[in-house]
């Protein structure tokens, strides 16, 4: 009797291809491979988004922020809060995130904390509309003013970095522990960060208290004034000139 191979040869259906034996892939290996693929794709998307943001000028940047859906805060915000002030500013003040008043008005540092910040600026001969730009790490309010989550910070960081690139400030002032530790990527107390000059994106950075904290802790206003004096000296050393 003819074999199967002989019959197939007679019908012109040879050669016969056989599947090469392969080692079985474990569930753990498959999961690790898929996780790696997802991580690579996520990194590529984040890189593309950052590149897109860094190609924007001021008006385009504000519009991009207004339409941002990169994190879950886009579903709970009322208004985005990109920042306010002089787009040719040499001083950049950075807080943590918008609060309820800021979320309603679309402007950072309003209400009592905003008035105190305005007074602090005035003591230096500055104003939020002149020589100063004010922004937050986050451009949307976290629900109930909770601490920003790492994914939210990562989503918003390109906006702040682009603002710094556009402004080219001579000095950054971090307002409060959260803003300071986020910008400096450290886990430290505000007491340990005050009183010295740090750097962010190559720009000198001074740490001081958040105005909302000072409203609750009046004795620390004297320490905040010391920080502002250090900021003024650092600004002058960087070639900045305060209004006469």
C-alpha cells in the first residue's frame, strides 16, 4: 500500500512542511512581554505629546491646556488654570495646584491666599501683571484639594516646562512643600529646603511657604520675608534688575 507521502507526491502536493517545535511560553513570560510592550507604547505616546507641547507658543499652549484630557482631572475640573502674568516675566512663582476659587475663575492664587501673595510681590516692587508670572504644577484642581498624584504631575509637567522655556525666567520661587518637592524631585521638609539656592531646568530656585499656609501660621511670615530677600539677592546675582 502506498504511503501518505507517496500519494501526496503523486498528486504534486509535496514537499510537506512541518511546524517547527517551539518552547511553550509561560503565562508569566507572556504577561511580562505584554507589559513591556504597553510600557514602551506609553513612553512613546508621552514623548510624542511632550514634543507637541514644546512646539507650541503661548496662545497655543493655553488652548492645549484647556482641551487636555491626559488624566482623570479633566473629568472633574470646571476650568483649567494655565497661569497668569507677564509673558516676559523674569520671576516665576509656582504653586501646587488650583483650589476651588481658582477652578471657578481660571486664575491661580485668588481669594485670601492670592491677596497675601500680591502683598508679598508688592513688598518686592513686583505685581502679577508686571515682571511676574504665576503658575501651578497642576493646571486642574484635584478633587477636595487633595495632594496631586504622580500620574497627574507627569501629565502636567510638560506644560510647566514649556512655560519655563518660553519665559526664560531668571528665578523660580516654589510656593509650599508640595511644589518644591515636586520640582526638585526630593522627599524633604520645607525647613530643610529653605534658605539655599536650588536649580530647576537650569534656573535658580528658591523655596518658601505657600501663602495659604502663612494665613494659618502668622509667625512664619517673618521666615517667608527672609526667603523673599534671598530670592531678591539671587535674582540680582543672575543679572536681574528690580524696578527702581
